[in-house]
C-alpha cells in the first residue's frame, strides 16, 4: 500500500530528528520528503512538546558541554558537541532543538546540533557582551510556531552603583543588580528594547528565568540574609505591559527555614502560550514537592493543597516524593553535616513537561516520572556536582533564513 506524500510526511514528522536523518538514506523519496523545509517545520512543531534529553555545562563559562538523552531514539552527531564546546563561551538557553550561546568572540549564536547548522545573532544594541562577575546574560525562545524562524527574549544583568553621600572611607560603594530585557526576531533580524527590570531586595537565581503566557518569571534566593527581611519571592514581569509584580511563595514553603530547602521554577509544558508556572521545592534530606500556579477561575481546593496569591492566582501542590523513593537511601544527618555523604545529596534539578524530575547526584543524572512513579538512571557526566541542566528537544528546527552548514 502506497501512502500519499502528505500522509507519509505527517507520520514521519513525529519521529525524533535522529531517526528522520537516518531515513534520508533509505530511498530518494524519503530523502526529498525529509529535506523539505516544510517537513522540518512540521517536525519541530510536533516534537517540541517532548524533550529528548538535557544539555549540561558547569556553572560559569569556558567549560565543555555534554548532552544526555532519555531515549536512545534521540541523538546528535558526535562532532556537533565538539563544535559547540569549541565555539561556546556561555550557554544562554535551549528551546525546541535550538541552542543559544555566546561565542568565544563575544558574539551571539543559535545552533542546531542535529542539522549542524548555525546562525549569528546580531549583538543587541548598547550591551557589552562579556560574561564576568558583573554581567550575566540569558536567552529564552518565546515563539517558533512555523519551525523556520524564532523570537527570543534576551536578558543581561547590569550592576548599578547606589549613591550614598555619607559612606565611611573603609566602606565599599554598595550596588544592586537589575536586568536589561530586550527581544530579537530572526525573521526581521531586529532587536526591540523592552525595559530595565528591578529585581527587588533579594538576590535572584539568574540562571532560572522562565517565560510563560507573556510573563518572564525570576526566582529569588531563599537563604536568610542580614541585608533584608523580605521573604523569598518570584518576580513576574509582563513583557507587553512592561510591568512587574512580586509573587510570594506558597505559605507552606515560607514557613520553613530558608536554609533548609531550595526552589526552582519551570513551565508546565514547552508551549509558552498556554502553560502554567511550576515551583519545584527540594526540602533537603526529606522530599521534593511540585507546586503549580493556578488561575483564580480554577476550581477551589482544600487549604492543605492550595495557597492564596496575588493577581497571578494561587499555588496548588500537585506532586510530592520523598528521597527514599528517589533512591537516595537513609542519609545520616551527622555524616552529611561534615560532607562525608555528599553523594547522597541532590546537586541540581529541573522539571520537564510538569511531570519529569531530572536531578543530579554526585556525577550521575537521574529522572523520576511523577505520573508513572518510575525512577531511571540516565548516565554519568563530567560537569561537576551542580551542573546546569537545560532541557533539549531533538528537532530539525531551522536557525533562520541565514543559517549556515558547519
């Protein structure tokens, strides 16, 4: 039975990029179908709802990156990672199969490791690209519906001095950080300045901004500090309205000592237009809890599982797992205190698609599926005990009209 080309293209477009590239060698018909730009866009739209693996690098810059896959059906050519490690100075972000990074030449690039295509992104105006102690940059792809072009949000941390007229000679000039936010369109190859964002009184976990439903969310640190009495918070910045508001963490989270837990934020899905914000709380030596921000129109829930919020909505607890289930075993608090059982601690973690917890323990990566209740050991890495974890989707997404083959 011979299928029409449009039906065949639809079926093949659900496969990971690795499989579709292999099919190019089967016959000429497959080659022409899969080489079609329309097919690349279709495949990118279908596969973006799932992530094939994680892209990792050390905190900081000038370190080799690695990629680990959850499914052997997904992969990238080995020389692609060599290209990335040779050219990359700082990983900015990953979305729908595209990797955004700052190069060793202080220029911005977008790279697809499957197709081995790359495109330079013009430098944003009035921003000096250099990653050091006073500047941090991050990129979030907010739209790529046609699979050929993309829109990107770029943020750069800016160090501002605070003027105080009565400083003693031995006192250092105080400073605070803000973020400059701008957007880039690959279709028009143009930048638009959005705003300078005041991040509030607490330090911000700069590596974890999340874009959901028109908002950029920034998460503050939770540790106790002598400089402020403000509780940990999430800063919600509306891109179109250029307005910010502070969102408190769930009441059950706020009641804990800030040094006893860590938090991360993530979108509930890879679709930036209709997802929800997730808060992932790791209570050290105890459990991991996932909260989802619900809109006010959602059905009410019991006080034990929800926490009222501002205009953003309210928090609802949706998942919880103890460290025994995560395979960490019973950790002795005294030995942990002196660092003799560091391999029993969770180093870093992220949440993918609202249900898959990806976490590092020592030099290994594990996943735990909250829906299926399954724990899986993904593999070993070389990026330190707290590697940066970035979801990666295996797609044929274009780097834009000016992409080049490497």
